[in-house]
C-alpha cells in the first residue's frame, strides 16, 4: 500500500516496552433521491508505534510515532487527500522531564490551481519538580505554521511559564506567564501580541477545632495589541485585576455552625480608563434547636460598580440583599415538615441618568410536608407563595399547590406516581385577564416482570393533562413504552422488541393529534471469535413521513487482530425517493 511507502523507517530497538499497530478504515455512503445519486467514499490508514527504554539508571526515554493517510472521494464535490504524521519524544529523570514534539497536516484536492494547505506544529516542554523546599517550574514553547498560497501564510508562537511553591500545609504561591504572538505574512496589519501575567497566594490556617480560615489573593495583568507593519500598535488592551477571597468557619457549640464568606474583585481597564468592582459577602447560621428541629439563617450581599470609560462612560451601582430563613421539623417519617422564607432586594443606581434607577423586590415563602407511611404509600404536599415588586409597586403574585401521592407495590414490581399541581398567577400590570390559572395532572405507571427465566417484560405509561385558564386550553400527552427481552434462548443469542407510542394534542388549534409509533427489533449473537448484531426500526408518524432503518454488523476479535463490518439502510416513505445506504469496515492489527 501507499501507506507503507510513506512510513519512515523505524529501527529495531531493544526496548523495555515496544508497541505498534496498524488500522484501516473504509466508509461508503450512497444517498439516492429523485435528483440523482450522491456517493461519498473515505479510505483511512493509521500506523502507530511507540517504545520506552531506560538509558541510564536515572534516565528514561520514550518515543512515539503516528502516521495517518486519508483519501475522500465525493461524487458532488472535490476529492481530498490528507497526510497526518506526528512524532513525540520524552526524556525523564528523577525530578525533571523534557519533551519534544512535531506534527504536520497536508490537505490537497483535485481542484485546478488550488495549492495544498500545510499546517505544522513544533513544541518543547520542560518540567522541573525538585524535592524539598524548592519551587517547581513548568515551561512550554510552541510554534504553529499554516501555509496555503497565495491566501494563507501565518506563524504563531506561544510561551508558557508556570511555577509553584508550597510552604508547609498553610501557604501556597503560584506564578504564571503566557506570551502569544501571531505573524501574518499575507494580510496587512494583522500581527498580534498578547501577554498575561498571573500570581496567586493561598493561606489556610486552623486555629482550633472550632475556628478555620482560608484566604486567597489573585492578580492578573493582561495586555494585547495588533501590531502595525509600519510600526506602532492598535486595538490595545491592558486590564489589571485583583481578587480577594476569604472564608471563616466557626463552630462555637456542637450543634451550631457559622460561616462567613467574602469575595472582592477589582478590574481596571487602563486603555478605556474604566474601573469595575464586584463585592460578594455572605453569613450563614445553622442551628439544631432540638432533636426534630433545625434552623438555617443566611444573609447575602452583592455590590457591582462600574465607573468610567472613554468610548462609553458609565457610573452605576447595583446592590442586592438576600435574606433566607429555613426551618426543618422532622418529628417522624410520617411528619416531616419544612418552612422557608426568602426576600431579595435589588437596587440599581445610575449616577449618569436617574431614569434608569430601579428597585426590584421578590418575596417567596413555601411550606412542604413529606409523609412515608412505611407501607406502599408515600406522599408529599407543598404550598408556594411569591410576590414581585418594582419600585415598591406590586406587579405579580403567584400561588401554587402541589400534591404527589406515590404507590410502590414491591411484590408486584409495580409503581404508580401521581402529580397534581394548581397554579394561580395574578399580573397587575395588565388591564384585562389579570388572573391566570394552570392545572397540571400526570400519572405514571412502571411495571416489570420476568415471564420466564429468559424472558423479561417491562411497561411504562405516562398520561399528562394541562388546563390553562382563561380560555380553557387543554394539552394532553400520552406516552407508552413496551419492552420484551429474550436472553440466551440458546448460548450467545439474545432478542429484543421495543414498541413506543407518543401522542400529543392541544385544543383550540387546527392541527390534528400528533401520534408517533416506533417498533424496534434487535438480535445479537456471539460465537467466538465472531459477534453479530442486527436491528430494524420502523417509525410510523401521523403528521410527517414514515421512516425505517436497518443495521447489520459482524465483528471479529482475536489476540492481536480485530475487524468489523457494518451495513446501514435508511429510508423515508415520501412521494419523492429518499433513501441512503452506508457501509463501514474497520481492520486493526497490533504487533
């Protein structure tokens, strides 16, 4: 094959580990319509080899090479050839690691006067991880080129540096630097240069079993620009960011926990002369009052400020306060209650235009009850109430009641789940139809049984109904799935039959009910060293065209050899011809 002619010679090496493999793939797709037949063929060959060897007592060497050749032939488009070689080596000592790599991509087609596109990438990386109290170092340098005359000729370089130092269990320091440079040798004034410098300091300290503290500071300096061919820069960027994070955990008593968090971030755009500041604070109290009662109180405050800007001057402050109160009362499995109240106030202050000032407030309250009778019946009930205000004016009010009784007959493998929800929404911004009412009801039945020791049967059915008022619009959905599975009526063979029906309908429209039925049959057979699989699926649809799909595959698996052949046929039963055939073959050998 052409593949072996293009594969470079790999000398015999007495290695500690040596692996090689060859893979061949073939894909054929034929699409037939009234307009004609389209054919797409792809040949793909991949060769891989790698080995590792200990050169010295403290020096290991690894080598890997991969070569891929792909040919694609299309009846309605150009034919394409791709060559993809790749090479990597690595030297490793006790506390260091050096890696080098190269890969190339050449893509050409049979169009006249169109040159091949060639992409190449080189990299070298060095890791230093010395023992003891010495910082580690990680660095990588990459060069990427892309050429396709006369439109493309670029060279991109990237440098990455990273170092981390840990002092005991409490202090960690980290520094990162990246530099990305792009050289476009065709387009004018398209070169770019981007640099990023980051530092991070982390401090953790445990004062006692009751008091713990975490602190982190991050600094980031980002610069970027487009370089002009005649000298100078444009589209400059220069953003500096400081972020401070802190957490305090305090347990004054066995059943009391207090947590305080703070996160402050300040970003300065030196080019736009704009400052953005974000502050997030929270305090949480968790208290177990007694054996059945627990209490949680949480307060969160967020402040976002934007000030300045040359192209678009802003001076705004967005301040949000959130109060949450929760109480759980678990007297028994039958009497498990939960209460929750939450209030959020969001105020926007635009110091440039007072017309944009706004105050939005939300109040939410909920009550829930969980009941486990210890038999086949479990039940839950919940009531939710919420109100939304804008500038202290009530705009909407929501109330929702939900009841969910569940039946579980374990001896019969039968589950029945029911869900009833009644929602009332009042919108006071409307002049008419301010009150809307939605009623949702659904019931789900799950049943499984083993008819014989080899034949299993399962049924899932769900019916749901939704009523919207005013207008009394009704939506109905009916979904049913039936499964039969016959496992090994004789050794290595299994059968499956699945029938799925989905129906949906909505009143007050002119469309008929949408009903889809899918029947799927599967057969699997294993006979060492072969595996066979067959499936047939037929989709019967009321509003669109019916379809069918047929799949067949046979696979071979031996010690170092594997192969698989797959055939697929798809057809749409429409007035116009619409069908597709596809064949796929894969062969792999390891030596």
